[in-house]
């Protein structure tokens, strides 16, 4: 899909003062990959295996293809890449395995929220979550869904603190599910 065919509409260009939201393009693929690898290395340094496959050159979320579909959004301060997030308009096989058969047509799936370590401590993750709810619109979508590792309290606090409703554990998995209603696009 050509990004020009993408039907989302950014309605708030800044996620925080001085940090702008941009739909990622092909020219951003290397920087986005670098940011995810940086995050994976930081997580590993903290004893987490989350995103460990990125350190081996594997990307289970197919981020380059997600960029081509227009599902990746980056957050920049000047030319510095401060963060990124995937907002998928269609449920992946992973999403369907966690969420079951209901609600996919009206849902956007949030994945790979990632912050450049140079911007750590600035509440950018919370600001990106707020932007995903209030700064962008998708036609016929009225909720954002996400999953996170159940055994990581900080992640669960981040999402619940941003107003995402805990929807329970994913069946047969060690992930918690969260969902938040969003205003519908015009």
C-alpha cells in the first residue's frame, strides 16, 4: 500500500512541545531499526529478554513492511529520532491469537512503542500513548488495543496510567491485554 493511500489523519502534529509526530517513510527504515535495536540492548542490560530477537537481526513485527503500509509513526525533535510506535489498522495473526475473534474491525493495534534512551525520563512514552488516542484518527476505528508482558509491572502501570482498561490476561499466554476507546474519525 502506498502511504498516500493511508486513511489516517494526524490531527495533532506535536506529541510534546518540540517533538513532532510524522508518519514514517522508507527513508526512516534504518533509523527506526536502530532505535528498536537500541531499546532491545537496553532491555537486555536490565535483565529482560523482551525484544531479544532484534539483537539477532530478527523482527517479528515486520517493521519495514509496516512502514510501507503506513502503520509506523515516528517522533522527532529536530532531526533526532525520539521515539516510534506501530499503529496497525488490521489485526495480525499475533493479535488474533491474543484477542480471539471479536472487535478486530473497529480496532487499531499498538505495537513496538519505543523511546530513544537520550529522551528517557521525559515521559515521552506517556505522551505518545496520549497522542495515539487524541492526536490521530483512523476511519471506522473506535479503540486501540495492545498487549504487554504480564510480569513487567512498569509496562502495566504505563498503560493503565494512560487510561487503558485492563482486559485480562491473554488466553494461554503470559501477556496482559489493554484497550482504550478513542474518538471516531469523521
